[in-house]
C-alpha cells in the first residue's frame, strides 16, 4: 500500500479520485510546520503540495520512503529540485491544468486597473457616487507586451487580441516565426519595453529573470505604462516598482503574486494605483478540479513504477 501525504488543500475531485484507487491511501494534513513535516515524512511514499508547502533539503532528506513529490500546479520554485534529484525523488506537476484560470485572472486584472473596477466598487460600498473619479482607459488599440511567451502567455494573447489589442512578446526561447503564426511580433527586451502600453509577466523565476522588472527596465518603459503580474512576485523588484508607481512613471499595476507571500511589509500593498489579489491565478473551480485529478494521476502513476507524463526533474 502506497501512502500519500497531502500537505496543502487539494481540490475535492482529486480526493474523490484517490478514494477510488486500489493500493494507495492518503492523509490530508495542512498547515504543518517544517518540524512537524520532518517528523512524519518517513511514513509516506508520496507528497502532494500546492504553494503552501516548501519541501527543502531537510524535508526531502527526512522522507526516507519518499518516491515522488506532486506539485498541484505549475510553479516548482517552492521545491528544492536538486535535493529531490539527489535523493531519487521524482517531482511531477500539472503544467496545463490551471492555465486558462491564470490567463483569465490576467485579463481580469488588466480590465480592473484600466477601469478602476476594484476602487470604484469600494467607493460605492462606502456610500459614494463619484463617477467622474473613475474615467478609465480602453484596452482596444493598446499594445500588450507579453514577457514569457509560453502556454499561458499565448492564452493571454488570444484573449487580448479579442479585445482589439496589438500584442508584442519577449521570450528568448521562442522563434519569431512561432510568434508570427499567432500574429505576435517577437521583440528584444529593450524594444518591447519601449513599445508596450501594458506589460504582463508569464515567465518562471530563474537567475536570468529574477527581478527583471527593476528601475533600469522600468525607466525604458513609456511613461504611464501598466504592469500585470500573475506569474511570480520575484520577477519584480518591489521597491523599484513602488517608486515608479508613486512618482507617476507607471500608471498602475495589477498584482496577484508577491516577492514573499503573504506580502508582509511589501511597499506595494495599499498603493492607490495598485489592485492586488492573494495569488488567485489558479483559483477557479474548474482549474482546481483539473489540477487535483491530474496530480493524483501523476503521483499514483509514479508510485506504480510507471514514467510520469510531467516529470520536472527528469
Ligand atoms: C501555479 O504555479 O500553478 C500557480 O501559481 C498556482 C498555485 O501556486 O497554486
């Protein structure tokens, strides 16, 4: 019998699937401290997490029976991949299951910062009726700069194009031809920074991309540009962004992710031209069901000795 620990909240559809499977049992224990996790790790063959648990080298080493870590979602930046590989632990994820939810959240924030939806809602709820304070801007005819032209960047592109936006992209791992097929011009980072009205980030955090939005790159943007980040907070130097939003260099930002989460002490929280949400990119019912089912399938497949489809540290 393979035993799986689920240490973050998982969609019910995934739990329902686990109930139907022979040869596996699971326990869901959320909110564990690192020490609590280390103490129980030897009991389990598999670990399923979202972003709330960060299996580091100590936790992975404590998993003396651990064979697989399943990340219900895309980003594996909360897992020590080198330690997992060293201990022969396979890391699997669900790369596509929550992409539509993330693309839709990107558009939701883009519309919100352009039409003051969140701020005007708060104003009406407080008893005001200040229509003149909330004259927005249209997405139509604006240029969207997509940084990271992978699967989610392309889903955002299609939706932005439906709003009549022109889309340009920066991604050193994509060819100009592949972008052109989607009616997108691939640009150098500097050219993209100079040409877009709104930027949206869809990159992973690497040494190359960490804090790629900083005072240098912001200074190359048009005055009054806007930034959406539904990818990872560490792509942005938060102090530099806060300075640009406060000085008026940038008009607004829509932020779903933060350098550390929850974002205690972030200079961005509460700025009048920021709309922030608590890492909700993947939080649709559909995405959570799909992610739950897919991660259970991947983890159980691995425990049964089969090769997983989405094996991150292969
Ligand atoms: C992901 O990486 O899949 C998203 O950020 C969602 C999440 O962390 O749950």
